C-alpha cells in the first residue's frame, strides 16, 4: 500500500509547484484596479520578458495555453488570410484547427510524428509564394505529444524576408529550452504557466513584436476577451481589461524570482541533463524511444511500450504501486507510448526514483530486464555532468 500523499508528478504539464509558490498564492485578495496590482503586474510582465529574452510587449491572459493560441489567431490572422501551418503532432494540428475555425485558409505541412520539421521543406514552400499571399506561418516549438523539439531558429531563417508573421507555440518549451524571441525575429510567441514557470494552470502569455502589433491594428477577426489592443491599453494603467487571476499572479512573481536567481541559461542546462538522464536510463532498460537524440525534447521523453504490453498498463501499475504519474500517448499514439515529463520543479532524485519504479514495474509485468541498469546509467550521466 502506498502511504505517500504527494505524487511523483512527472507530466509535461501541469508540473509540480514549489511549496514557496503555493504559500505565496495564499495571500489575501487586493483591488485589481489599485496601486498594489499595478506594481505586481508591472513586475511579473518584466520578469516574463526575461524568460522570453525579449523587449517586445508581453500580454498576460487568464487562460490555458490553448487560449493563448486562440489569441494569437484572432489578433493577427484575418478571415480569408492564407496561413502555412507546420505540424509534427497533436498541438501543431491544434494550431492549424484554431486558424481554420476563425476563417483562415490553412495549408498544413505535416511531418511524421516523432520527427522534427525540415526547414528546407518550409524554405521551398515559402519560395513558391512569389505573390506573398501567405500572411502567417504557425509552428510548434516543443511538440508535447511526441517529445520532439523543432529548430525554430532554422525554420525562421528558412522563411527569410517573406512578410508573413512568424507565430510560435512555445507552451511546453519556453523556459526549458533555448528560445531567443528577439534574436530570432519571432513575431508572436505564446506560452503558459503550468509548464516551466512552475505555477498552476491558468495564465497564458503572448510576446508580440512591433510588426505584429501593426497587423493587429487592422486585423478583422472576431475577438472580445482576447483583444490584445485592449489588453495593452489597460496594461499602460497597470490593469487588465477584466478580472485577473490574482492568486496566480502572486505565484508567478515568486516563481520568476526563483528563475531569476537560478538564471535562465542554467535552467535550460538543467533540463538538458534531465533529458539525457531519462533517455540514457530508458535505453539501458532496452526500451525504444520515439524521438531521435538530435531532436529530443528537454521537457519530456516519449517511450515506446514493449510489444504486446501496452503503455497504459505500465502507467496504471506505476500509479498503483508507487504513486508515480506519467502521461500517455495521444490520438494514434494512445497505448503505444508513455511520456515521462521532466519539466519545471523536478529534482534529479525524482527522476532516479521514477526510473527505479519503472524498472520494477516492467519486471513485474514480465519484461526481461536487469534491475538497476537504467538507474545506474542515469546516475552515470548525472555524475558526468558534474551536477
């Protein structure tokens, strides 16, 4: 019987929330039109900009990451606009679907699930658009459904001087892997609170370039709650158009202080160690990974279940025996893969413990592996990195 109240929560989101962040969220409510909130929103907005590595405007909405994706569509893509959507999985498809729902003429370039987008394919398609009809390119930074990271810098370079807005879903990648909003000339980048920012779901972020702001002024799509022009007008006064998620703002301030203290580059390096530990450990168990090392995410690792066993059976046993929570596959990958999240407030020892639990569960389910091989390999990686 498992007496541990707190789960080993290794999902690609929501992620574990530090205790000091939880405490900060218990603060009393304040007037969201008063001076205290004005100071709070100014502080966290500047903090989020540092994570984005941008001097562009940043807007914070009360929403999940998908809300930010919808805001990115309705503010910058008008009905009838041609949109090039680059998809490598569920969330790439979702971005394309949202654009279609709001009247865009979407052309989707699909790449096999488990692979990254090829910048040369995108370069060729952009070169064919001699009349500059494509108004926006939408692409996923980190595809949460497969554990694959796209080379956003190279894809942006492939688009070149084409005038289309470059819009990035960085919900599960920002803060865990390098993303240079300004250096890479990214027009709109969306993210969410429940990933590397280490707070509960409920805040969505958009970083917006001056060029994108000019497009938003003339965008004819329908919007009310998601209107970034309105949000920016209120931000000048230190307010939001509608009631903000005050507790989450408190949590965000605390989390940003933690991130500032550690340093964003150190955070990115730490997540890379997580990735290398988990991948090495899983390989040592004899299991196969969905993504190649060259495109592997630092936020999560997708593992192919042993043939005939089923990924969901492994997940259930991990929960029942050890209170370990990992994610399953989505859509066509359901029961094919399981996903080990290593994002945000995760400890190295958490990963060693979960790898040990996975080994025991696999043995119990009849898989021929040697106990301890995966954990030992992960320990070796940890020691090599000098952590």
